[in-house]
C-alpha cells in the first residue's frame, strides 16, 4: 500500500520534503520545534506535524515562523499545499520578519472617533 501524501498526483508536500531532506522523523522535528519554543515545550505532536504535511490541517502563524526558520525556506514555498485552497485574503503570511495576517478578525477593531 502506498504512503499517504498531500496531493492527488502522489507528490510529497514541500513541508514533508524539507523534513525528509534532513532525514528527520516526525519525532525529531517535534524535538527541534520544542527546542525553539519558550520553556522548551511547543505543544506540537508528531500527529500534528503529519496533518500539516498532508494538508489536512493549516499550520498556525507561530509554527509557520518556526518551521521557516528551521528549514530556511519562505512560507509561500513550505505552505503552498495548505494555502492553495484558501481564499487569497485568508491565507496567513509572514512578511519581513513580522507576523501578519489579512484575516480581519486578527486585527484590533478601530471604531471611527475612538482612535
């Protein structure tokens, strides 16, 4: 039986390719994420990483940033398999070292006259 992948054509996701290029197991990647997390514990599990790699779940902005640092690749490359199905304005982005998201609910509301 063939291994499950994030794409119908059998290609591995860029996220999984980056991990496999380092010959890391899911557990080894989780350890690396934990090492880069405050307090040494990220809350990430091997099952979560697998879901991200398969495109079943969307990686949060904080974890995207960590994975981009680990793999030294931009988010538009690593997470294209997750973001291709999202509306353009809903896709999380990381710009010039700052976290940004174009989803309105992530920004504080500014009511005219109360600024």
